[in-house]
C-alpha cells in the first residue's frame, strides 16, 4: 500500500451524500470547511472516504445530532447553551482525532467474534465474564 492511500474500498455515492448532509447539518459548508473541526485528513476533505471511515463518521455525526436534538428539547428557558455546559447549540460540531479513531476502531470490533475478543482481553490482563 502506498503512502497516504486509503486502506479499504471507497465509500459509495449514497454514503457520501448522507455524510455531506450530516456535515452540513453540523454547521459546516462542505468537507473542506469541516476539515479542522472534524479532524479530517486532506484526502477526506476532498470527499474521498473509505467505507469504514464514512460509516464511522456518519455514526458519530448522527449521535451528536441526536444529542443536540435532545439537549435542545431539554432547554426550556430559551438559553442557547447545552444543559451540561458544553458548547452552544448553534456552534459547528468539533470532533477530536481520538474520537474519530475510536469510532473507526469500534466499528472494526463489531466483526470480531466474542470468544476472540474475550481471549484478547484476557491476554491483556482483563477479567472477562459472560453477561
């Protein structure tokens, strides 16, 4: 794999359209505008995502959109701030690189069998028990 090349199949047109819609609803004009706040790479700011990257970012943006919606419903006095003291509701969404990478890693872990995941956690010193 060449330096800087994506590690996976490219995202489909529907997935990119959904992602762009979520980026715009988060307060950004396009992917280039969202590059810094969302921690996108230069490749991603040009609209080139792998399926996994797009799916992880869609999940994060949908979760943030839902939490903003719930926070907006919880505000009764007309204030323009989140109840938990977070950024104002009309401020564009900002994600750290760590949040984005954690979402991508969690997405990859969904494909791992439970016994394999449990064995790896035990190898690392964790105590694992069935729910």
